[in-house]
């Protein structure tokens, strides 16, 4: 992937007092700062600044019609941007009490006087808001004192970063700084729940499981996604892959083709020929561990591709419940046809 000429040096900041202060200062000045949340690293910038948000889209190479999540230090600050005169207002507050700070994003109608810029919501009349968890990110948001727009800190269409190293591999020279908060404890993005209508709709499975949400909400409709990272309704034929490593991905594999790597779980083995390389997401069969390791494992297999002559990644069947739902969703998106594939449908 050719990187354009770097526009400046990217500072690497430690998650100590000075590092967090420097990150907050850069954000307040309109800079781009990546930081770890409990889910994945985000590429942050002031959500109130049209100019800064445009820079976020440019740094990622993200299409400007795909809206961003705004991050807040508290539920009060998040809900202040939303129009809470909605049928599900009480559910929103109960969800916030139970899961924030944590890996849940709520879609709410935008308040008429919201300070968020138009670019952050891609001109929609709805908002995506969340209060992330983690000592450093919570301090950073409090110190900055502003809503921070942050998509995952990867180039558009690529695997989300779960370490500061991953961020630098993709965005070095394109952002002002990365706050190194260590590896992300959840490893998959937040759950996106749409509360704008009469009933809750799960738009993206993630770090809070459907089962946990149902304890608070009762029945939830699960939206079928089309393989894109854009959660708004899209025209047919726009199926493209996201969360994608360079190698093609094949799901629910019980055997491997020659030159395929095998990404497995809980010690599951293949029948027939031995894989060119095997990587177990969690030998002990923990879906939490598998979630934490998924994105790093996909990157690792990509890097091993040349050395081992790999042509694809075959993925073992995975559990469908709990975090398994988000895990399978990310792999399904990674396996969707690529825009550059000869086999993919015309856009
Ligand atoms: O865990 C996460 O959510 C991470 C960390 C950094 O917070 N962020 C993240 O952002 O995954 P991003 O931009 O990669 O994914 C945001 C998703 C996209 O699929 C986008 O389409 C959707 O949220 N989204 C944002 N605003 C929306 C809205 N108003 N209505 C529907 N979907 C929306
Ligand atoms: Mg993303």
C-alpha cells in the first residue's frame, strides 16, 4: 500500500501524566491523536471542528459519507448532544448506567443545538455516542473537556489496531501523536445499538454482548449487515470487505487447501493435509482471549505470508454466542469480496 509523503513526525506519548496532558493539548489545538480505548485504538480529533474531522477522514482515507462515533467523558455530556425526547430515552439512560464507561455505542437523534460538526455525523440527523473505558482514555477525555470523534485508527478498510505499534504501522506521519496505552483489553470494536426508533436495533455486534444488552432492553432486532463498515442503508452491489487483512479469508473451514494458514480456536484441528501455518486464537477455548487476539493474529498472518508462501487464511468454526458473535462478524467482513478482487461483483 503506497503511503503518501509524510506531512510531519508522529509523536509517541507514554500514558503518564505528561503524555496525557500533551495529548489533550494537541487535541484542543485541533490535532489528530490516536489513543487506546478498551476496544481498539481510535484516531481522535475535536468532534466540534469541521476542519479537524475532515483531517481525520483524510488521514484514514475514509469515505466522508461514513459517520464517526463521538467519545465523551460522561453520559451527561454525551446525552447533551442528543435529542432525548424519544420513546427509548429511559432505555438509553439504563444502558448508560449499566455499560458506560464501556464498549457500547448508542445511536440517538441529534439535538437541534448539538455542537458536533456536520462532518462527524456525515450530515445525518442522528449521532453515534459512547463513553469509553480505560484509565488513560478517561483522563484524556476529562482533560480535553470536548467531544472527541474517533474512528478506529487504521487506514479505511483495514484491520483495526489493538496496539500503538499497529497504529504507527498504518498512520505514521499522517497524525500528530499516538498515546501508547498498551494492548486493548477487549480487542474488538464497540457494540452499536440504534435507539432512534420505537425498538432497539443491533447495528454492529461488539464488546458488549447481545445477551448482556437483552438483560436491560428485552428483545433486540439484529440488523443484517452487508459486509461494509458503513452502517447506513446502502445500495445493492456495494458489498466490499472491511477489517480485511491482505490475505483472503475463508470461514468455517474443517480442512485446508495447500498454502493456506489455519486460524483456529480451542485446539480444533483440520482433517487431511496439514496447514502451512497454524495459529490458535485461544488454545484454552476462551472467546474473550480470541477477541483480544483476533486483529493482531490477522496482521501476524499477513506478515508471515511471504515467508510461508501463504495464499489464504482458513478459519475454524467459532462459537456463535457471546463475544463469538462479534468475532464471527469481523471475520465475515474480512471474508467479503474485495473491491479489487476479480471475483467481486461490479460496484
Ligand atoms: O470501539 C469502537 O467503536 C472504536 C473505538 C475507537 O471507539 N471506534 C470505531 O469507529 O469502531 P469506526 O468509525 O471504525 O466505526 C463506527 C461505526 C461505523 O460503522 C459507522 O458507520 C457507525 O459506527 N456510525 C457512526 N455514526 C452513525 C450513525 N449516526 N448512524 C448509524 N451508524 C453510525
Ligand atoms: Mg473501523
